[in-house]
C-alpha cells in the first residue's frame, strides 16, 4: 500500500476563523525559533497553519523558504501526530545553515504541544 505524502487542503488551516479559534484557546509553547499554538480538532488528522511576519524576515524569498521548509517537515511527519490543529509562528529567522537544528527543535516542541493540548 502506498503511503500518502501529499499536502492537500485537508491538512492546512486556511480560514481566518480557524486561525482565530486556535489562537483563542491559548494552548501554546515557545522555543527560540517558534511559538506554537495548538487545539484538538476532532477531524482524525492533523492540520497546520504557518505565520511568518515581515518583522522576522523582510524579504519574501526568506519568508517563503521558511514556509516551504516547515510545510515539508509537516508533510513528512504528520503521521506521527494526532488530531491537532497547529499554528506555527516563526519568531526568529533561519536559513539553510540552521535548517537541521531548527527542524529538530520543531519536532521536539510539536511533540510537547501534542501532549499538552490533547485534551
């Protein structure tokens, strides 16, 4: 059986109301590069939303690189997560040199968030 590694709309938080409901719950964790918000969603699959502001990276190229990196990470590891809506807010810019370190940090904090917000 072929594994599903696509990243369709069912795995994304797209609407403003969905972002707002995750932010409103206030189940969050911080790390040097990220601020994560989580909320149980009851859909049977995890979903992710990304926020990379201009204060973090002025150039769109940098913001897009960070979003691509985070989407790819989520796409490859989403089977490890339960029904959780996760909003990842990038607090500190990262590039190719820090990529592996940042992804290890993200894996650790998402696991902690999943335990904290699983209610």
